[in-house]
């Protein structure tokens, strides 16, 4: 069964850092683009960062320069390093794996709360 399991969320003070992990199983990880989305209460789900099979990355303007997405194909894991966190980064963060013409998988999410 395909699984995407996020971890690493929690409570952090403004200006702090967190590293999210998404462990994938049940599919050929290296053949999928991976991405992180987030959804805050009352807000639309938005793309935070994405990484292609080849390692090309893209980021939402709101996190550019603060967040870094990376992947380790040997570990079937994608990461999101989040630095200089702001209260507006508070959201549930979701991991996504997709092949546009075939499959699209989502994790259950991990809560990130940025508050003093």
C-alpha cells in the first residue's frame, strides 16, 4: 500500500527552525515529483515547495529564501528545512507524490505551529 508519512512538526518560536520529513513507501519514489503543501485554518491549501525527479526545485514566494526542499532517493524520503519561521507559517503541512498522468498521493499531514 502506498504511504506517505510526515513527521517533524511541532511548536516553535518565531525565528526558529524545523525540519519536516516525509517517508514514502509502496511506489518507486525516484520516479515521482515530490512536494510540500500547507493549509492553515480557514485558508486554501497552497504549494510550499516542490522538487522534480531531477532535483529541480520551486518555492512559494512567501517561503523563498527561508525553506529548502530536498530528497534522498536511497531513503525514499523528502525533507523540508524551515528556517526563520514566522507565525504565518502555522499550518498543517502535507507531503505529496505525483505523476501527472498516473498517480497522485498525499500524506496525512503534520502540524507546524509558530508562536511565542
